[in-house]
C-alpha cells in the first residue's frame, strides 16, 4: 500500500507540473504580440493587422509590435489600419526592420499613427506623396490631385500632432516626397528610438510612458512577459499569394485561354473548369489592384479577334491584331505608382506572347480542319478516282471507291478510261468526268 500511495502522489505531481507548464503564459498575465507586414498595403494585410489588434484587445495584451517592410499601398486599406491603431486599447509599436527595410508611402502613415515609432539601422521611411489614380487607371487632373494631396497632408498633420512628433517633417514627406534615414528621423523628432531588433525594442520600452492618441499616458511593463508571434492564417497567406500582381496576370491569361479552348472545342470540360477557376481568382486579385480598364478591354478585344479569325478569311490579319492587342493591353493592365503592385515586364511579355502563340496555333488547327476535304458521306465521294466499266454515252457504270456505281458522264467516256467523281446525284448514281 505505501508503494501504491507513493506512485499516485508522483503521478499527481507530474500532472500538476504539466498543467502549470502549459498554462504558464496565461498565468504570467498579459503578453506582447508580434505581427509582421512584409508586403504592399492592401485589403489582405489590412485584415491581418486589424484581426491582430482585436486579438490583443480581447486578451488584454501589454503591447503589439508591428514590424513593417512595405513600399506602401492603397489609401483605403491604409486608413482602415490607422483607424484600428488609434482606437485600439492596446498600445502599438511600429518597427521598421530589419536593416535594409523601408516603410514608405502608406507605411509611413501607419508607422506615424502608432504609439511608438522605431527604426532599425540602415532603414528608411517617408516618400508619402499620394499619386492619384482614377477608376480607369489614368492620372487625375491637377485640381483633383491637389485635393488628394491636401487631404493626405491634413491626415499626416493630425497624426503627428497627436503623437507629439515633428509636424513639419511629416508634412514634407507628403508634399515634397521626402524620405528619411533612421538617423535623420530620430534627430528630426519623427521617431522615438533606433533599435537593432524587435527584442531590443521590447527591452528598451520597459518602463517607458507612451502617449496614447486620446492624450492619456500609459507606462509599459514588459519585463518577463511572454512574446507571442502572430503569423498570418493559412487563408490570409493564400489570399496574399493570389494578390501578387504577377500571379494575378498569369491567372487571367490561363482563364481566358481555358475558356477560349472550351468554346472552340466544346466538351473538353477540363480547360473550361480550370479557366473558370483561374478567371475568378484573377477577378479577386483585381479588386485589390488598380486596374486600367482600357488595358483589360484590349485583352478582351484580342480574344474576340482570335475568335473572328476562325469565322472570317482575313489571311491572318485578325490574328495579328489580336496578338498586338494582347501585348499592349497586358502592358497597360495595371497602373500603379508602386512597382510591387504592377506585373513585371519580364512576366508580361513572355506570358502574353506565349498565350498569343498558343491561340494562333489552335486557330491554325481549326482552319485546317475546316479546309480539309471530307472522307466520309456524300461529300467524301467528291474527287474520288475510278474506272469506267462500260461506255458512258452519256450513262453507264463505273467502279469507284470499291463499289460499282451508275454514272453519268460530262462527255462520252469509253470503257477502261479513268474517271473522277464530280457530283453525287442521289441514290447510287454519280456524275463523273474524264481524267
């Protein structure tokens, strides 16, 4: 009995130890959440940041560290992130890192809106002048562009004043497109500190009083608190991949090619299914990207010209026009001031030319099939060569295609002469001519 009692006591202690081990982060209190945006600012990254802020508020976290390495992005997504940051109950520290990273354009607005703005050595920020793009992908007129710039300048002034940062330098980044190194930003009062890593940033924020957007102050107590990385969910990673402009363009081409193949060869099924899925994924991506509808129209016109080439004898002119429209439309498809939101030229040209050549090849097969002489039925008899078994003056019998036929000759034909079928008159009677 004593041995059994000792065994039970050991088992209980082991269970208590395991429970305490797994619950240690929760028992230690709030934590520090780390999130990372290493992509352009668009609806996917916006959703990721906002979900992380909601999680931090729900779990009463002490701090959210937002690591930024972004060229900028869409104004609408940027404003959603800023709204989430300034209204979050949890303080947010923006960290531009690692060395060599940047937080430009929309990324500068987001970092400036955070409670703490830090940069790693060898990083840059700023270049926040907005570039106005209309719904058709064309540049806005001067009056509209001034309105957009003034609105952005007012937003940046509000953020800088609320956070106690250099308003003049912040506004110059918008109006003059100025960029700042980490040292220039620190000396100018744009950022709070320079740190080599996220861990160093967290250590240096211990006991620091940060000014919240509403004017209140909060002292950070981070020592001993667990640091919890919060990566994107699988769904967000998939959407982020699809939103890549190069992949979106390739999906569009695959979709159009698959649907064209299905329409020109009904019943193939697989090309139509793959084409439809690819086209829907491309449409999703284009909701994020600034699309030039003139370029999209040229691509659709190219498909129409390819189809017309089958119906109209243009001696290849329509196909050539379709190839030209496909390439020009592809180059015009996405109009964005940020290269990361545009398909790369080294992707556009090979894909556009490749799709055009595939379509031209399919068109050639269709044209050849239409031009090929039939081998079966009444039409298959036309042009067949046979032998006259009797004199045709003008009627008689001929041996054609392994069968004996009643025939009528265009001219008198003697028995044994070669004949060629000109017309099938009906029944087993044909019209022939002398070879």
